[in-house]
C-alpha cells in the first residue's frame, strides 16, 4: 500500500501503477502490461519496483515489494 500511496502522490496514474493491497495483484498487472522481468537474467535498475518471496507459502507469488535505489 505504501508504494501505491507514493505513486498517487507522484501523480503517476493508475495506468502505470495501480493502487492494490496485494503484491500478487500488482504482479499480475505488471505481467498483463508486459512490464514484468523475471529475476533470472535481469539486473534491477534504480527506480525499478521489485518483489520478494519469503517462506514456503506456494499459494502466493510474492510477499513484499520495494523500490531499487
């Protein structure tokens, strides 16, 4: 939710970063826009939004989100 708030304050717009509460929903949105890069073979750049997976909960794609700085 914090990154959604940041996007709203930066006036980025829902077409670039939708306001969602679940990381998995955000991942689906990035994939549907062909803006998703798998970790393998991609080096994150400053400003990229990155997703993390913790633990063994296989029903979730991601658990946390961050910004590369």
